[in-house]
C-alpha cells in the first residue's frame, strides 16, 4: 500500500485533492496533514471522513521532529505539498508568517523526507515529493491586446478568445522568477529549495505552478466567494484600482485532476505549468458574478452592479498573469474539462446552496469548534 501525505488537505485546493485520491485510490492510505489555521476546515471533507483509507493528522509542517516521526510511523512513500499561506494582502501585513510556513515549513518536510527515505534499503526508489506552487513567482506580464480589440466579456466566449485577448506572452516553465510580493517571494524560495534537494541529494521531486483557482470550499476572503456572498447580502464589492488586473482562472477540480496525473506520470525534476487558458479582467469577472447571482436569486440581471466600489490599489499588485500549460497537455494529456461558463455557474450555485457553510466560516464558529477539539490553533 502506498501512503501519501497531502499537506494542507483541509484547505481549498487540498480538500479537493484529498477527496479525489481517497475516492479514486482505495488501495492508497491518504494522510491529510493540516495545522487547521484559519483557512483549514474539516467540514470541507465531511463526505469522506469515515473512509478506511483516510486519516487526518493535525500538525505543523514547521515541526521537523514531528514530520520525521510521522513519516516513520506511517511509512510514507509520497508527499503532495499544498500547505501554504497564500493570501497576498495578509503577506503584505505579516511577511514573517509567510516566510515561516512557506519556506521553513517546506524545508522541514524536505529534510524529514530525505532522512527517512535515505534510511530505507530501497532509498528513493518509488518515492516522490510533489510541490505545488503558484504562477505569481514569475512576476507580471504586459497587457497588450494583440488582437486589437477588447475581448468579449461573456462567459460564452471561447477559452481561446480569452487566452489571446490580453497579450501574446505567457508564463512558461522556463520563465525567469521575478516575485513582487512577500507571498510570491516565499513561494519562489520554497520552489528553489525543492529543486535544490533534487540537485544536491537526488530526491525525486516535481514542481508545478498553477494559475488562480475557483470553485467550492474556497475560503471567503478570496475574490469569487467573497463577492458571491456580498452580492447575495447586497454588501459593497471593493475593487482594487480600476479592476484592470488580469488573471487566468482554473476550476479547482481540474487542478486536482492535473495533480493526480502529474503525481503518477510526471517526470522527476520537471516543472509543469497548470493553467485554464481563461484570462479575465477582475472587473469583468465581477460583472459576470453579479449577473449570475442576480439571475439565480430571481433578481433582475445586473440589478446589483451598483454594489461595485473602487478602492485604493494594493501594493505590488501585478497587472497580468497568464499560464501556458502546453507542456502538460503535450506530455501528459491533461487539459481543463470545463468552459468558464459551466464552471462559474457550478461555483455560484454551490455557494448559494451552502450558505450555512459560508456563515460558519464568516462567523468564526468553525475556529471555536476546532479549538475545543484540538487545542490552540
């Protein structure tokens, strides 16, 4: 039996990866390792919490001795590392936490895996350390509109139209790192440590850099769930600057599928970019959210456009991110399964149908529950 640790498995992307692996691979033992910080919520995994091949462990990845003991206890053969502080605004206010978790936490996991795996008769054979990173490490791209026209701001526009409408340059696996925020700097550093452990010790590693994810169970400080909730309750929608910043959006379950494919079939020491070929300006995706929420709530479509308010842009706000995931498609056959129209409809419906989950998060009640169960968070 393979035993795989998935770090950050109670978080947004991590919970989707845990669910996929638990359901798809009953012969694997999946260890969900999560510190249960503010963004970790075991309610995300209620549907699989009693599965025989699933174990939850509350622990801090920065606890090196604890990580080494855990790997020995469960005879870990693989690590899928998603645990990270990931909110740019928080990193600007508190860069030390990001350096501790994203850099030192990753180093702690790497060193624990190195010591344990090197102690085995077979060494690194059959082992894998898979590190999930972000496209933000690459810095920013220019906004050029190479087609000469503003793109169609409709969910029915093809992914090709959205992919080429904002610029003809994209992040490649070979793009030079140029992080602009404490968050992206911490992720860039962790990426370098992972690759260094391969080059220095021969550890079998893979790194992926992914674009913005959206979908169910995302912590409601992020743009899409925050704005869906605010539209529902007719609260202001604070937009940074003029909302001109462009992001490439990927449905979270497609990211989980990519992680599955790469973990099992990706080449050791390779980097793969994961993207949705689906670029949107923030202001336009906000308008799509307003129209979709209004329609699903039986309001007049666009009725809540007046909720948009423009606020001072944040420091170090990159203009455009865009991933070229051609390498992943060519080598491993992965591509996004959902057009944005379907993905955003599913996402809005999920948040509207799961108001109790949102209320539990925004009220902080879930944190009080975990404190009573597991002690200080």
